[in-house]
């Protein structure tokens, strides 16, 4: 079946703008994760959903970042008042349950000018 | 929070040579996962280790979890150009399953 998909693949925006990044997990996967990866670094955890609820949002850097998963499938990461430091690849991953291997999507490369 | 140190940061080898990357923590780990990321790609799961002293093999790759569950290693025998990429260890949270990644080891293989 299809893997994890993310749209858009690239997003260029201006400082101060609002952006939404979308993740379509593998069908049937209840756990969904968002990570952020800067150049030369490992992925950095942002938020974890189990079903529709955010079970762990301890990685969100500040209140400009918010994520939803209203129907327990597709998730949207929302960033308000973007800053240049938000530029990174945003990765989404899903798994069958919390402790299984995670399947990563191709990522969205966000560039804030 | 939990952190893992991964060494070396870079490794250049001649094709056919062996390669090892190490992952170390100051605290006992519940489990550890290994991922490979090709240049321009996304992380791909390789293995999960859970038990103290566990050793798992996948063809030319050997994964070990230390007896004290504070360190892990990935060893590749007779590297090939297809092994090029960045190898990450990642510690799984015992509560939520979120992963804390190491800094990664980038492997270059000269043909």
C-alpha cells in the first residue's frame, strides 16, 4: 500500500506569514508523529498523536506551533508568524502503535525568507 | 531529558572496509532503534533492540545493545557504495513512543 505522504514537498514563505503542512499517514496507523530536521542534525521530536488526541506535545518549540488530527488520520501542522529559524525539513511519521517502527514521509522543506 | 551521543560524526571508508557507529547514553534505555537516511531522503527503519545484550544481524549489518542498556552499536561488514548515508540511533520513550535521535553518523564509501 501507499506510504506516508506529505504536502507540499517544498514551501517558501516570508517571515511573519502563516503556513500549514499536511501529513497523510499509512492507513490504519493510529500513532502519528511530527519531527523537524535541520541540516546536519537528527530529527527533533515535535508532537505525537494517538488517534485524534495529542498525547505528547512537549517538543513544540513555542505557541506559534500547533497541530491537529481531527479524524484520527490526516494531520496538519500549523505555524503562525513564521520566523527564519523555522526553516527546516518537517517530517511526519506513523506507526501501528506507539512502540512499533515508525514509517517516515518524504518531508516538507520549509524555507522562511 | 534523555539524550544519546553518537560517534563518529563522519566516516569515510574504502569499499570493502568495515564500518562501526556507536550510540551512548548516561541513562538506561528502554529500547533503541536504528534508522538509515540516504542523501536527500527520509529516515528508514532498520531495527529495534529491546533486551540487554541483544545482538541482531541483517545480512552485512550487526546491531548490538549493551548489557547495561546504555549503549548500542551498528557494524557493517565489507561496505558497499549502497551503504552510503547517515545512520541514526534513536531512543524510544517508554511512555509515548516518541523517538529521541542521535546526531547521526554519515558514511561515505569510496569505490
